[in-house]
């Protein structure tokens, strides 16, 4: 593996899960793999779990780690090609990225959708410039359209807690006061479609995701029907994808909040969310505080997913 941006890059899922199991059992087994290697983690957006888990994973492998908050600790960066730079961005990524690459061995990039241009977002302009110009392996710590480290951790978590070989996994839209990217649901759908699970997506009309991610998943607009006999409920908000409403909030209907009434329709399902979560918007207190809530183990598995990915990149340097 050189770059990691989607499920396609991880290779055989069963092999990846075996490697994840090995990391969980002995996280320090490969402490010399990253010796004298440096990971540069670049954040264009805020982060808690991604920052800490990826740093921890890199340190478990013996790597040096540098973290750059672009919006707080660096010049503002221009990404548009051919622009006249007479605004508030004094440095272009065409120079900044190769310089960053000169200081490290592996680069992690976190850059959300901007909702200014659907084309730019879905063509992953920022992430692909790092891949093109850095000269170093690049892994996504969440991009405009995917969050593969999160989705890999989600898969590890489901495998950890599932009670049957082919569980029913439901991705449900839930209300949120702000417009959020489609990256997490896109990515989760992509990874679930790579398994043999029964996978269902439920959301209000108008919140359809890009077909390249939905693929063969069952889309069910009746949320109660979707919840029925589910083994895992994964809640996540996302803004509209379909034009002309791209990036817009179409609904904040609290009837979509994950609550105990809807959870009773399930097969005593586990509750999942990538965090941070808005309590009593996305999910009720009683659900997220219940014994069936696995959001903390899910977050802990972010170290595991990052460590597997970094290990594979390091082995191919």
C-alpha cells in the first residue's frame, strides 16, 4: 500500500481484520518498523479522535510525529491553480506541499468538503494535490467524500461485537443543526458493501447519497421498517447531496433521533456513532448511555485502524 483513501486500498478485508486483531493483541509488536521515520499529520479541520488515535498509532510503531494545524499554525494556503494571489492566502499549495514532503516520510491529511463546489469536493482537490505533489505516501484522515480510517475502525468494531456471521447493519440519518459532509456515510456505505452483511440505509427523502457509494445497499425511507431486527444501528447526519440542494440542511426532524422506542424494534442492536455526537439531536441520552452503546470501543478502534494502515505503508517504503 502506498496511499490510503478508500476501502480499495486496504486489500483483502479478512487479511486486514486479521492484522487488526494482531494489533489489538499486541500493539507494540512492531515498534521498530517506524524507527527514524516521520509522520506529518496535516489538519485543515478540527479533530479529537483522529488526531490522538493517529498520533498514538504512529508512536506505537516507533515513528516521529509532527502535527500541523493549517488554519492556526501556518500561512493560509491557496489551492486553486492559475489564481492571481492578491487575497489573504500568501502561500500556494504547489510550493507548500513539496516542502512538507521534504520534512517527512508519510503524510496524513484531513480536509473536509467546503460546500463551495460539488465538483471540487467530489474530485478531492485538496487530498489529490498532496498525492500528486508531495512525493510521499499519503493517507486520508477524512477527506471531502470519505473517512476510511473511521470506516475501517467501524468494521473492526462490528466484527468485535457481532453475534452472527451476517448481521443486519443499519445506517440511519439523524438531525443536526448544521450542514455536515457526506464523507462518513459515504465511506461507511462503501466499506459495508465490501462485506457480506445485510446493509440498509434509511433517511428522509432528499438525503440520497451518491450512487457510487450506495451501490447494492437497501435504501429504506420507512425508518421503523429499517430498524426492524437490526443488529447494529449506526447514526450519522449528513447534508443533501443532490443538486440544487448540495450541502444544505433540508430537515431537522427530531422524529429521526435515535431513541429507545425505535431501538426496541431492533434485535437488541448495538448503537454506533463516529463522535462527536449531539445528544438528544442525533441520539437520546438513554440510548447512548445504555449498555448497547459501543461508541467508546468504536473510538478506541481508531488507533487499531490507523496502526494497520501505517504499518502497511511503512512496509512498502
